[in-house]
C-alpha cells in the first residue's frame, strides 16, 4: 500500500474497554448511563464512531450482560446527537491457566463461551459495527490467553455478516491480517473489509513505526483501516495513522491521560485528536459520511 495521507478522517472513541482501569481514573464510565453519556459527549466533540463495552455498574468489572448492552444502545440511539455504534464482540474467549506447573484446572476469571453466545448482544442490539478479534494472543498477564480459533472466528464472522452488522477486524499482529484476508477469500466476511490496527498491546505488534508500516502494508488497498496505540503514544498515532492513509481511534479504553499528571475524559481525547487531524490539513468527517463510506445502515434495536 502506498503511503498516501488520508484527508477525510473519521475518529472512533473507545469509551471504556474491558481492562482493569475502572479504579485508576474516576472518568472511566461504569454504568450504562455513564457509558452512554460519555459516548454522547465524545460524539459531540467529533467522534463519528463510538466503540462500547459494558461493565458491572457496582464493581466496574467487564460484563457480557445483554440488558446492559441494550440499555447503552438505547440511550445512545435516543440521544439528540448522531453517531455510529460499534459494540465489542471480544468477550467470552478468555482463558486463565492455573500456572506453569499445573495449567489445569483453569483459574478464576476464565470465560469461555460458544460463538452464538459471544454475538448474542450483537443480534439483540444490531449495532452498525461490531468487533472481531482476529486471532489468539498472549496478553501481558502471565497465564492469560485471548482465545479466538479459526473455527470460532469463521462462525462468529458468518453470524455477523448474516445479521448485516459490519465486522471491524481487530488486528493485533500481522498474522491476524493474514487470517482476515482468508476470511474474506472464503466469503465469511464481505469485501471491502474494515480493520483496526492495534499497536503496542503486549504481546502483539509493538508500536514502533517500522512495525506499524508492516501492518499498514498488509492491509488490502480497498479496505478501510484505523489505528491506535496505548498510553502516551495515543496522540502520536493519530498523526501516524492519518499520514499512513488511515483513520484514528482514541479513548479511555486505550489511554487515561490528557497530559502528564492530567486524567482525561473521552471527549477531551476526541477533541485533541480532531485538532491534530485538522492541523495536518485533513478534515474530520461525521457519522453520515462514515455510513456512506462503509456501506452502513443505521437501524433501531430489535423490539423488546
């Protein structure tokens, strides 16, 4: 892929995530009302897409509760501001092994479910986009593995396609892009595909620029991509993604800080990303243009 700057850029805000950040910042939203409120504020600040997980309202721990997803979805759709809704489908593939000498039985926190259950909230809420983590990967924790087998990904991808929800392929390394292209070749996913390049997530692709360009160069020319990096490199990757021809993702899922010692809110991260994009001579596009670009159709949730 040639290095051609993108001059029509959309911003995705990853509102809360499923990491253990709930006690590290008071701005990480927990309840459906807080998540929706933060997503709406991000949309008003310029995010065309909001990427949402849900959390237990009392503890802040990640959740797969359909009622929580439904409430977040309805609150965002009932808001006066338009935004493209992107729900995670990454939950339900977590294995925490018992340790290096006794990996079985698996430890508390393991959450392994079937393909239909992993996309049940997608079928319930019918967002315009949902994520598909396109590979198995070791994370920073010693015995935790994010598990997404080829069979599981093929089954989930077909369900998403049949529902008319566009998968956002989450690529944490080059092999994930390799398999994503196979899913398209097999007719599981439709072309042109949408992909998120996830940089600097231990132990996936590191967030150096050589690795980033290797990822970019593995994205087919007719696909649309966004990119992000964690922590202090989040805003640097706003610029890098635009220069490489892509779109950008910011938000508290990936970074808690606005400046050194200053905790961010989602809308502030979106606002700063927008300023970077515009100062580079590009334009931030809105949700209607994203729908046209990606072939999305805004739908109301399935009636209760």
